[in-house]
C-alpha cells in the first residue's frame, strides 16, 4: 500500500489561494474547485461525480475561513489506471494540499477495499481484482481520529462486511500517513 | 432571526431534539407517490411522481430499441438522467447540467448497477442484434432537499410500472415488429431504497433534510439498502468526518426506512392493478 499502488498514477496540481471570479467567490471562505481529467477522452458524468466527492472531502479539511473570497483550484490528471484510482486521487490531492502549504485541520488518505466472492478483503486492489470482486469500497480516512470523511461503494455487500472493510482501511491508513511523513521529510531535508 | 442567523436559529431547535417544521430528528416528511396513468405521463412507457414533503420528482421511462454493445452482446441498456431545471429552485441556472445534476445521475446509475435491480440480460431480445434501451428521465419539479431519496424512489416506482411490448424479428426482412397489444411487465429483482442524512456540527445526524437544512449542514450521507438488508451504496461525498459507530446508526435507520417505503409502494401498486 503506497501512493502509486502498482501502476496507477495521478498527477495533482494545486493553484491558490488566488483571486476568484466575482461569480464564484464566497464571502466567508475560500471557494474550492476540483478538475479531474481522465487519461483518455473528455471528462464525463463519472468525473463530475468524483470531482464533487473530492471537492467536499477537501472542503472539510481546508481551513477556508482563513482565506475568504479566494479560489483554490486542484487539477488532477490521470496518467495511468491499474485499479484503486479514486484512492490514488485522494492521496494525490492531500499531498498537493500539503505541498502548497495550505492551512489544514487534518490530513486524509484514500484506501480502497475489494470484497472477493468468498468474502476475502483485499486492500489496494488491482484492476483485475476490482473486476472480479463482489464489491469495491473506497474510504477517505482522516488523520486525527481515523474517522470516515468520504465513502463510495460499488456493488453490494452486507453491513458486517462493510464494517470489517472500514476497520481494515483504518488500519491501513496508518501506513499511508507514515508514507506522507517520509516523503515530506525527504523533500524538506535537502 | 431566521434570515439573519440561520445556523443559530437551527441550533436552538436541535438542542431540544426537534426541527423548525415540527419533525423529530429521525422523522421523514410525508411521502406520497403517484404511479402510471393516474396523473403522471401518459406518453411514457412507465412513470411515477413522488412527493417527499415539498420535494417533487417525476420519473418517466421510455423503452427504445437499439443494437447491443459489441462486448456485451446479450445485455440491454438502462440510461438514467437526472435533470434539475431552473424552475425547481433559484439555485439552478438554465443551461448545461450542473455538477449536482451530473453527480446525481452518476449516483442513480451506480445504484442500478450495484443493486442489480434489473438484470441487463432480461432486456436483450436477440443476441447481438437487438436489445431494449430504457431511458429513465428523472426531473425535479420542486427542490426542497433530499433529492437522491426522492429520485431513487421515483425510479423504482416508474420501473415497476413499465410494460414492455413483445418484439418479433421478421426472419425474411431482418426488421423488428413491435406488438403493442402484448405487453409484459419489467422484471425487477431488487428494490433499493435510499435514505439521506445531514450532519450538523460534526455530531448531530438528521434524517431527510430540507433545502435549508442541507445548506446549513456540514456534510451529507446517503445509504441505499435492499430487501435483504444488504448495502447497495454508501455515499458520503466528503463533509465532516464520521465514526464507524455513527455510520452504523445511519444504516440501521436506513433499514427501517426501507420497510416503510416498500409497504407504501406495494400498497400503491395493488391499488392500480385491477384497472
């Protein structure tokens, strides 16, 4: 479990806080915008839905009240997709927010769980494992108390299975946060 | 006071565990549903009108013929489309569908896919040559919060009302002949029901939020369950963090709601079938 599990990679660019257009500016907080560009083709309905999820997740952690009437734009470009795409986007978004030095109230990380036909839980599944799975659940876990910031499910599962996946994801989140710490340490120790 | 400090106004009510419109925190608004020809679209193959308090959503299903995709030659298509026209609320402008409409369309498509409510193989008429395409148009007529619940309910009710005519393929000409006299109802395997919650101040969860409550909320959660108590979808697009226990509370509430909605749909269907 690392930032590019297998060959999935997402490039994230963050711009802001910059001046916002009059129509988009909010009087008391920063206006966050997320643009997700797929590897092939034009962004469609699926990208819009993912953008909305990413945007609301980021809005929950960014302290927008410190930068009112500004716009923060996050652009994500999918370079390759080999499974666990949404959690890769979440991780890329969080690292971009960290790199830009925006004030955050907590960090978040994305973890994907796939439920195999026999009930086995696989973390960070590859594209093939996702296809064979009965259900694929993606969670965004926050760093302070390991609470759930965002969930999305594909396929159906029972309540107990969901709770088990959630517990497994919360444990895996520790590894991802350690990775964040290591990469930032490397970046700033030069 | 309500217009000047809406959040404080709401907090006062929430402290007493109730809401300005008199509901409890876990209470739904009055739900009414109109299926089929009684007041809904007569030109569509199936239709339903759902009112959840003030939120009004109408769903029309049109069945058309098309060639199936090359890689899934025995599957038909279901194409949901959610529209939020500017007449339903002042927050939506006319023009191309905004983010909320697109995200809602994607959510409905996911629910249909995840819950397997319609098996796509049932929609196939001739392998590789002809299949049904069900265009489901969900249009909001009045937006007062909780769009996703009402849309899923309207979709379910409309699909239950759909009657597909029998289609024969003429061997000689290769064309299809539609027999409008012989109609069979659509087979619906599962009945997913959505329950939405709004999160306030990181702790309080209220069910079935109105538009005002949605604006003031710090996050939303939508849970879709089917008859067996399985989760078809847990949709929490960002917003305040929730613990696993709180999520569990939401799920139990959603399962209870499912039973209420199922009873309502069955009652309405029974009341229109004798005609």
